[in-house]
């Protein structure tokens, strides 16, 4: 386990697939972004197909039109 206190102005990067928990000590604003790219596409696609079938179907249509190489 890694434990730390993040101070104002600092940025925390948590790699994809790492379990994590956050305890906010004060009023906080968090910005999160999930990333899918060619390096992790297979894992993300399989998880999406398994867990969010409707989203996967819509995503597949967009891949066909905009990222045929991944389609």
C-alpha cells in the first residue's frame, strides 16, 4: 500500500488498473480521466463489452467510422 498526503497544486497519477481509495481531508475538487488508447485497447474493449453492452455497441459504431484500425 502507498499512502500519502497531496498538497495544493500537486498532481497524482494512478496507472490504469490500479485499485485505489481516496480520503479527502478538506473540501476538494477532483478531475479524473479514463484513458483508452492502442496500448490498452484490448483490455478496455473486453471490459466494456462484458460490463456495458449498450455502450460497447455504440462505441463499435464510432470505431467503424472514426478509428477503423481499432475496429
